[in-house]
C-alpha cells in the first residue's frame, strides 16, 4: 500500500486571537501564491521567519503570524490510491 497524501494548510492568526485557516492545498507549490499574498500584508514589519524539517514555513510580525504546514491525510485511502493509480 502506498503512503497517504499530504495536504498543506495555510493559517494566519495572532497570539492574542484565534487562528484562521486561509486555505487547504494539494501541494506546497499550489499554496505559494496565497502564502505570499497573506505574508505580504506584514512584509514591512516581519520580525521572524522559519522553515521546519517537515517543510513547514512561516513568518511572524509581532503578534501576527502566517504558517503553511503539511498534514498527512488520515483515514482510509480510496482503492485507486492504494493501487498506486
């Protein structure tokens, strides 16, 4: 059986408020335009940027943050995926 796919979830939020899901993407490349647009709002005041070993990327501007995080899909795979199609 092949590995289940990964989805990429783009979030934004603030330390003193909740997190909002901006979008869910099939690949990191698919998420790039929205990540850049979302991060661009804070471009002049970025205080920290990161990239984790699992591929997560993000940036922080004081209390505000944006993150693009990989999540493995949980549950039973469709037969086509299990068959490698």
